[in-house]
C-alpha cells in the first residue's frame, strides 16, 4: 500500500469479516466517496466508525444534491396522525 495511505481496523462482524477505513494523507476516502454520492452509509457498520456522524451528514448532503446513486432519491413522506 502507498505510504500516503493508512489502514485502520475498526472491527469484525459476526461472519468474521474485517471492517476498516482507508485514510489518505488528505483525508478519509470513505467520507469522500459518500460526499460524492458514490457510497451509502450502513447503520451496522457505521456504528464501528469514529466518524459516523460526519458520514451521515455527508450522505444527507449527497441526497440533497441528488448526487450519483441518489439521483432518483425521493425523501420518505411523513404521514400526519389523524385527529
């Protein structure tokens, strides 16, 4: 791996799959992928990340901009309770 990249092991799931992050000297690659609309945040794995809040904010921004995988995204409709 390039010296400009750093791997951070963040956990192991129930199947023994290693979960981690690859960080470039300029920042988190996963965060940039989410910001660009090229990745989504998954609850079970993001709970292992130290930057889960930042990832969720980046995903909200990508959804709002309808970036890449979010181009056809429609926010869920909130139903009002009947009086």
